[in-house]
């Protein structure tokens, strides 16, 4: 069988900005082909996009009617009003050029909420993310099929059940990997330029948002995402620390892509007592500050180390930045992702959802998070080779501090 290295040279994949713009324009054009009743149809969903009747009346949509007229008189095929409206919504949102402002149809919205709450169903137990132009395995979960089969961090997801998926998004690949409990799935990865097949049976994945382990008098708290109950979970862990003789906490936020800001506030309340933990600036909602709760800071005097890396993002960066600003923790690892913008979720008709960037946030001292990220106090790199060899120089450093 011809090897992967003979077919594809695995280098960083770059996307042409010109192609991206063309794709977005085509999506928008196809989306607005809604027939002669365009204005009526648009008026029906415009309010759900936050435009309202006032927003619509201030925009001249005649150019879209012109596109429709041309297509209506020349297009050799059927036009689906439902599909066109969905395309119009997607195209309108994509025209903003903000990767964090997204329109999700009903199915995509359902998957989004499942991911947000850790309801991943049955799968193989891997966390994936876009790295170096490809969707790679970031980590495998303990006691789950992928780790047992031998899939490693850094592997490129190339095929699922023989279908090439390497050009798809992380979400699209995840959907193909998941399935009914007990069913088989074959995942083909590329490792060091070679294809490797792994056939596994899907299992129900227990994906909690936080857990604690103990190393002598050190508590290692790993937070994988900020769910509704994450703050409460960690608060319950912290209540046991005194009885266990804990004198140091390592808060591991590596590969944590964020979640609910309120959960980050709850977590910060363990260290920061009733102070500003986040500043926001918004065009439509004005400037504001968010504070931690008072009377819950049972770890305010506890020696704390926060572990971060390039996949630490969003709410995780709020936590790391606030603890750093107040001198409550030493941040160790690599500069974080740099997602310092706030999204608000709007539930729309038919089960669809609009996720809109509504504000930019800053640390208590006014440092910008967006694009800059949080720079660690102590920089320590952890490579894929370290992960696959079960080495963790970042954790080793944290334990020594």
C-alpha cells in the first residue's frame, strides 16, 4: 500500500486569504437567493440576527434583489428557500470577518451545547485542536479507547472509516468519530509522515470539567473547561485541603479552551475576595467590571502555581491573568492563546443559535488579553515528544516551586 509520505508532503497548511474571501462571498450570494419574496423572508429572520426592523430599514438591500433577479432568470436548477435563508444567515454573519461570531443551525447548535457541557456521548476519548494547519490530537483521556489503542498527542487525524477528513474542521471530525456505544470506528492518523490505522469500539466518555489529584501535601486541580458547576466542584475540593494537610495548589489550565465567564468568577473567588477580576469594554453595552464573591477565598493565602500553554484560552486566561495581577499565583508554562473577547449566545427560532462577539476583556490591571495572551512568570515548554514519552517538564517545574 502506498504510504502517506509518498502521497502528501506533511508541511504546515496555509489558507489563502483570497480563497477565504471568495468562499465567504459565494456563501453570501447563494444564501440570498430566496426568491421574489426576499424582503419578506429577510424581514422574518432579521430580528433574530439582532437587526430588528430599525436595522433593516437603514440598510439598502436592493443589490441583493439584483443578484436574485439575475439568478432567478438564468440559474439552471431548483432554488430551496429554506436552504437559501440558512445560507443567507451564515453569509451575513461571516461577512463580519470575526471568527468568534458564528451562526449555527439547529444541529450545530445542539452539538455546541453538548460540547460546552461535556456531553460528548460515545467516542474514543481524544481532545483535538487545530495545530500547524492540521487537526491534531492534543491529548488522550485516561482509560478510554484512543489511549488504549496507542493514539498519541500530536497525531494528525487523516481519515475516519477510510474517509479523508484532514481538511475538515475539528467539530466536523469529532462528529464523524462519535457514534453509538459499542460500534467500531477506524481512525487513520499521520505520525512522522506515515499512516497508522487504529480500530476501536466507541465507549461512553466520562468527561468531567474538573478533578483533583494529590502528591503529598500538594493538590493538583485540573480544570478542562468552565461549565456551570465547575466553580462549585473546585470549591468542594478546596474545603478538604485543610483536613488533608495541603499547603500548595497546582491549578492546571492547559488545553482549557474556556466556557462560562461566571464559572471563572466562581473559581477566582477561592483566591480573590470580593475584588475586580475582569474588565470589559463594549461598543453597545458600555464598560463594566466583574468581581469575585466575598467570603469564599479559602485559598487566598495558599501557595498556588497555575499551569498554562498555547491552548489555554478565554475564561482560562481570565483566571490566570487575575491571579497573576493580584500576586496570588505564579504562572508557569507557555504564553496562552489570546482570546480576550466575549461572546453572547442568542437562541433563535428553529433551534438555531447566534454566537456574537459583544465585548473585549482585560485583566484587573487593564492588560489586554486578546491576541496577546497571558505571558507566564516562568516559561517552560512541553513538546509533543514530551507528552508522548509521558514527560511533563511544566508540571515538574510547578512541583519544585
